[in-house]
C-alpha cells in the first residue's frame, strides 16, 4: 500500500539582520550590473527624431526597453499638442554619485524623453526626491514576501516622494515623513537642508495597530486600493501639471501636519508619536 503523505507548506523564511545585509550587498551589486547593461543597450539605441506620432512612440518604446533592466517606473503618453513623451524612474547606487550624503545607499533619479513629430528628440535628467538608507533597504528585504520584490516598495516611495511632496514638507516645516508600502511603512526624519526626502527605516505594516494611525489609513486607502498609486506617475515626471490623486495625497499630509512637524527623538517609536497625536486630537483628523 502506498504511504499517504500530507502536503505541508514550507514555513516562511526568516531573514536575519546578517542575512539582510548580505542580500542588500547582492541587490546593490545587481543594480550596478543592470546599470552597465542599460549603458550597453543605449549605445545600440541611437537617439533620433520621428516623422510621425506613431514613429515617435516606436522610438520611445525602444528607449523604454533599453532602460527596462533598471527601471522602477515608466510612463508614456501624448500631450494635447501631439508630442510623445516618456518618463523613467530609476535608482542610483554608485558610491561616487552618493558620496555627498553618508548613509544613503540609493536615491531615485529621473529621465524624460520628448519626441515632436518632424522635429528632433529632447531629453532631460534630474535627481529624484526619494533617498534610502542602508538600514531602510535591509528592513524592506526582511519584511517583504520575497526579497526580490524590493523594487515594488521602492517604486511607491519614489512616486509619492515627488517634487510636490518635497515642496510641501519644506514649506510646512515637516520634521518627519511616512509613506505606506504594501508590506510596511517607510519612515524617516525630514531635513529641509537636504535635496531629498530621506527614508531611514521600513516598519512593519501592523506596527500601528489596525485602524489606529489616521495618516497611514488614509494614505493606504488613496494609494493601495487597486494599486492606484500608479496614477501618481505624471506628478513625478511632470509635477507642474494637474494631478488629482497627488492633490488628495498632499491634502492628507496637510491634515496631519502637526504629527509631521514633530521632531523624532532617537529611541522613540514613530507610530507611538502618531497614536499620541491622535489621542491628543480626540481621535479626529486635524483640519
């Protein structure tokens, strides 16, 4: 008689701090290899204009494919005056590029391409406003379902931490910043003297307790229902243009500005501050 066996699912992998540091080194090495591959692809993809709008989109499609190995997010559309355009968000991990900011392991950067039919191709580049410490990336690796899915978490943080949020944080004198991901929350101190929003750690999504941190609950409802966060791509690449979702995100941060204006003290819990603020306000959002 054949022996009956009971199928058992493997227990979830526990990623220790030491293991996370090793996986982060591998991720950064892989990122540098992807950057080298993109450079090789771009050398084979000459930049040129296009005679028609359809041809313009073919040019941008080829550029999108060339950048694909290291792209966090890409966005293509056509403007009302018939210009095809492409926006790309990537990570920069080269130590020389980040040397001015010790402790930062990666920072977002942007590439934009515009093709006007019958004209040449225009391109621009800029540094993004999301910066990640080594510690934050290690915690993403530990708290994600699969350490290789780290790019999804970084994509959301890079989309939310766009120029409009940075300008709000600077104008409102914020001292900290929270952005919810799919399996955790990016948290960090905000320093207006830095040209980016720095994320220092990545806390577990359950740390605040279900429904207890108004800011995170409201942001999660805006960003994660149906992966709605992807609608923020135009706000990242073309921040001067209207974006309804980004308006809602900024309004949410505005309502909770008293929490974000507080300086985070070492050893304090970010979520503890959020709950204390909620209790002080009687459980309601700040008008």
